[in-house]
C-alpha cells in the first residue's frame, strides 16, 4: 500500500509538472530531478514560508547567502575532510554497493536471491571534489559544499558587526548543497544535489539548553502550521552513540513517509565547536565581547537544519488523497494555500458570450496579488478535477450570471462548496479564505 502511494506521488508529480527525471531524454541520471512549473512554485513557497518564519517574523535573526565553493581549509576545520565519510562495501557477485552501517550482516549481500560475498568496508568521503583554475592538481582542489552552515560560521564576525546583533541571535541561509551519496533514493527524499534551509542560533553558553528546547518546539510546529498531520510527526532524540563529533544534543523532526519514519529536519546543539575550529585554522578570533560583563566568549550554537526537497515531499505526500465523488475518483492535493503553486484558477463556463474576455480581465486583475491560472479547455467538471489534482485551493467560474450582476462562482477545493462573490470583493475574499484555511478533517 505504501509503495503504491509513492508510485502515485511520482506519477502525479510528472503528469502535473511538479517533478521530472533530470536528463530524461538521455535516459536520466541516478537520483537527479528537475522541478517543473508547479514544483518550482511549490519549492519557492516552502522556502518563502521558512524564510518568513525565521527572518521576517523575528527581530533576532538575519539572513545571508554564502558561496557554494569555499576555501578548502573551511572543510578541514569543519572536520568534513576527515570525518564526512560512510563505510562502503561491494558485492563480489552482483557488483552492487551498499552502506555497511545500513546492513545487519556485513558479509552477505542483502539483495534477494544473490547471497554474494561482500568486500571489506572502506571509508568513502561524501564531498564532491572540483578544481579551481585550468590545472587539475592537488593545489587547485576545492569542494562543492556539503552543507550551508560553514559559510555562516566563517561570516560570524562580519554579520554580527554589520547587523549589530547580540547573542542570542541567528543567521539563516537557504542554498544548494552536494553530497556524493552512496544510496540515494525514495524519489526526492535523498539526492546528491539538494537545497537546505539552515539557521545557526548563537547563544551564551549557559543558555544552550533553554534555546535547544525552544527551537525543538518551534520547528515541529512549523510543519503542523502548514497543514502536515500532527499524528505523522514525531521528535526523535539521538542516542549518545549517534551524536556527531561536534554535538552534545540532537533531535530529529521525523515524518511518517510511505517508506517509513524518516528525518525532515535536525535540531542540533553544536556547542562552540565550529567557531573554535575556524578560529584555530584561520588564526582569527571568532568571539563576542559582552559590553555588560566586559568578557569575551565563544557563543554556543543551536542549529535547526531542514531539507527543502524533503519538506516539499512531505507536504505532497501528506496532502494527497483520493475520494469518490458521484461515482468517480477525485484525486486532490489539499496543500495549504500558502504552499499551493497556483492560488486561484479562473475558468469561463463556456468559450462564448463574452465569458472568456471577462475571465481574462479578472485573471489580469488578480495576477498581481495571487498566482493564477486561466483554463477554458474541456467541461467545467473536468477542469475542476485538474485543479484539484494540482493542489489549487480556489476556482473562479465566470458564467451567465456574471454579466448580469458582476458576481462569479468561488469554488473551494477541499469542501467543493461554492459561493457567489462580487468581482470587486474577490481579492479580499481570497485573502480571508487563505488566512482562515484549516487542514481537512480538523
């Protein structure tokens, strides 16, 4: 059943223009995906919602956009050159590769019916190497960043002085990261190229627990506020033997995907590891001077780090439902209107009697405020179904009555209820409907 749901999500994503296989005309490339017209809007809306909650709605967080290619010593200081590895084994029979830490038996191939012998585990660094300049030698080696966080740490002093923020304060960033994953998969859940939404919150050392608890609560609530079923969210604390070398505490926000409970976001206490390491490797002081106590100290860091692609997948999976309406199956994506790629579709009932012209005028009027879509092809019921499947929360139908009294039919995606609204009141009515939206069933 779960596999069937994932196959439906993948099929809908391609059919409706959310996600396409990358380089598909050449046969594709493993676990690489292109976001289509609707997918690009969904991802943009996810990032906008995150940025709004992290930066615009708070007075203690600012944003940056650091470079993808940093000085190689950044990754030595962070520990990625030495520690960012996975144990890799190969099957001598079927030649497939596996992560040894994901196997219950390190000697026998897990593929059904194979039974081949596995090689000894070897360490495999997950960073992508590249070269700066025309000569490919060790002196020119650089890396595509495996996380956005390090660009925040190296800019700690720059941002603190420019923004005049005092701990506790945060620095947020959204950007591409790259990891040479051994076993990518589950659609867009685990890929080699992905977008991260990370925030580093710098706090006085004595206050780390207070802020760790606060951010764990806030980050789980963010998903629920955007329509994710709370019953499918859980917080999982890391055991001591799971913690990264820089962390003294970590909690994952997990979602129950069709393939099982998996991480959406990680909230970690990174202690003062990163700032101290970069100070050590660069020779630059990365401290904060407290004017009140007249003391210098290295802040501790609480890091909520989320995957944009994983969040988009969770929103898609959670919003997907099928129901029977008048003997037919209706597929609907009940996305929160703030995330929906298209907010409102404008549909003339028929292609005559001035209805298309009136519909185009309404679409033009609303376009500056909302993402719109105009559709005059096919029966009105069929067009409603297309919009339901694309996650469009509202449809406006221009009909014969529009010409008489200037009202249109406003149809609500989740309930399929309809109401007449005057043209001049449409923007305000849509704003109110978006603000008052509740997840179906709540």
